[in-house]
């Protein structure tokens, strides 16, 4: 009787872990596709990757990469 309970418990735990991993992967893929769509939309509007990097670098206080900053 005890091995049956252990096997049933292992199956329940495996199901819960598998379900959580499926949700995590689905959320990660959804976020990645949404971010790619936003960046593609920005690219078509005329905002390039260097512009986006400069904004993020400014927010993080890192400053922009000198290689990507146009000469003034």
C-alpha cells in the first residue's frame, strides 16, 4: 500500500512541476514575441537599435557606448 501512495505522490508532484514549467515557457515566449514586435515596429517608424540602447543606457546610468555615439 505504501509504494502506491509514493508513486501517486510522485506523479502529482511531477504534474505540478511540468505544469509550472509549461506556464513559464509560454509566458517567456509570449514576452519575447511581444518585445520583438515592439522593436520591429520601432524600426519601421525610424527608431533604430542605437536609439533604443541610448535610452536604456541613460535609464541605467551607464551612459552610451562611445562607439555608437555620433560625432558632434
